[in-house]
């Protein structure tokens, strides 16, 4: 059985991607196959914003404006197997978005969303909806990072290959280490380096 918890980070202009490219990186571990937020800043009930969450046994990256989901791409089959996985949502605003799961690139959802400003006044929520106390992440989240640029496949491979217990977030990333403890095993510890 996993503990349920979350973190809310106050709205900050540094967390608004505006019209720019971005990448969300997180280490996740869960045995639950359901809709659970990893990162959420808007994109609830399709409001303007972006989010990364589990969707059953896969991962969903979504970018939306008002009632219009612009990018919705799935990847990472088997995220609910109880093992640690590196999940990366990458959005190139001219080309579209894709999920990298344990370093493997998923298919590109080819959508030009460069004209849409994703800035909003919402707080960032890690481990739940930012608009409501729903879709809590049941499991562990660690080294959650936002990069305001596209990470390359080789950069993602480097993050993954640092080791199973140590990940690197460069100083250009906004990073928060969140651990939601699993009572049976205790908290998993990873460092986010600058």
C-alpha cells in the first residue's frame, strides 16, 4: 500500500512557459493503474496549461488552451509495475510533444502550439490536480524538474544513466525533490544536483 500526498508550489513566473518549449522530468514509482498527476499547471478540465500524469498503466502529456487540448500524447506502457521509471514529457512548441519512458522516445504528437501562451496564475501541483484535490499520485515521485527548453534524447539518456540512485538537474532547471513515502519500504532518497 502506498501513501498519498502532494506538493503545491506557489505561482511563479519562472514556472510559466508562455510560448516557449519545455520539458518535465520525473522519477516515478507506482503499482496503481489509474489517473494520477505527476505535474499539473493548468490543463484541468482543459483549462490553459500543461500537465504530465499517469493514465492507467501509461503516461499522458497534455498541453491545452481553454477547452481545446492541443497536444495529448501517451507513452510508457507498464508505468504501474512498482519499479522506478524515468518519465520525461518534451514539448517543442513548433513541432509537438512526446514522452520519453526510461530513455525510449515515444511517437511525436505533431501539433504546432507556438501561438498559444500557456501562462496562467495557477499554482504548480506535484502529485495532484492543481485545480482540485483530485488525481493524487499513489506511489513515489522524485527529482521533479521543469526545463524551459527541449531536452535532447542524449541529455535524457545522461539523466537516466547517472545511476539508479542519483539524478542530475542542471542549474537551468527549476527542481523540486518530492518523495511520497511508501510505508513498507520507507522514503526513497535521490539527490537533485545543481
